[in-house]
C-alpha cells in the first residue's frame, strides 16, 4: 500500500511551492505530481480504506522510493484534521517551514490580490488598504499562529516526528536545510537539488496599457500559439510583464507594528517551546534591508 512517510504541512507563503520543486528532484523521493490538491483536508478521510483517492497519487512511485507530500495549508487546519492525520498515518514524519508571521501575512494578502491591477491612486493608499484587509481577516492571521499550531500537532504526534525549519534558513543556508531534511525522511543526505528556480516571486500588477495588453494576450493564448513562434511569444510576454508589474511595496511601519502586537505572544511562546531564535521577528527592520516575497 502507498503509505506516505512524510508530509510538509506549511506554512502557507513560506516557500512550499519551491520546496516541492526541490524535493521532487531527489531520485529517492516520490511526491504527487501536482502540489495544492490537499486531499487530506478537502476530503476528510477518517479511515485508511476511505483514502484510496489520496493514496492513488503515489501509484507511480518505484518500490524503493520514499513517499511524501507538500502542502501549504495542513499546518493550520486544526485539531480535527490533525486527529484524522494521526488515525490514517500514525508514524508519519511532519515537516514545518516557519516564516516570520508578519512578513508571511503581508505576502499572503499580496498573493491573494495578485490578479488585481492597481491604479496609481490605489497604490498611494496601499498601506491603508492592506491594513484593513489583513487585520480584519483570520484568513491572513490564522496561518501564522505557529505556537498554537505546533501545540496542536504535539497533542497527537511525538516531538521526534516533527522537524522545524525556518524560512530564512531555507533561503540563506539551503544546503544545511536539505541535508537535515533528507536525513530526517531517510534518503541520501548528500543529494543537492538545483535551487536556481524560485516560484511565486512577489510583485504587484499596475493598471496601464501594458497590463491590459497582457490580459488580452493571455485570453487569446490558444489562438496566438498557432500564429506566433514560441520564442517571439515569450519575448513579447516578458516585455509586457516587465511593464505591467512593479516590485511589491514595502510594508509600512504602522502595519508592521499592528502585526507585531498581534503575533507577539505567539512568537515568544514559540521560541520558549522550541529554542528557535525567532524574537527578531518582533523588530522593525532597517528600511534598507532586502524585501523578499
């Protein structure tokens, strides 16, 4: 039977899409071809015999491959989900990628609004708009309550079944992260994935003639493919994209302060529980520091 040995449970907007791409390169690991189906949370299987649709995702695996899944949402699904996960796979290993919850919430809100083309007037009101959007919605706040979520998992799984990684380590010290991860799931720790591709880099779309052309071209993609060679299509798209998007604006100090207050106790409790050095998440960074997605 196709029993997964590990699952990456999130956090959302903490590099899980890139993580899926990197893990999928390891010849001893087999992941479902498509990330984001999240069937364990969508279908609410309670018994293994009910989970055939989920287990079928691993039908292409070789007998000696380690099976796993990468999700961005399992982390914050709550006690009911975790209890079902434990009933289905009591020995599964759990991987969590934890990103500064303040940055994570802002990135999440930007991603959620990615299809909106902002006018210049809206860009001028960016801070006010996103403060209302984030601070009034658990959609953006709940995923960052890492201490609460970890405690929920620890109520059903042993501590040695759970491996925590920091998003900053993934971006700054990836070799050590993957060595530790591969050891944890039981595959060759010396394998080095190609990390040159990075998915979902942050940007916002602006409303201008180029973005209108880009949307028009995307709506006519099937017709254009028949008329214009691929290399030319890609060049045109790159030009339109560059003119239609700008780097995401930096978070305002006011919004950051609101989020620091909201997540303060969670961050302090997480540091005390795990020993991870995360209290710097509660500081306002230098404006010259690099803003990452």
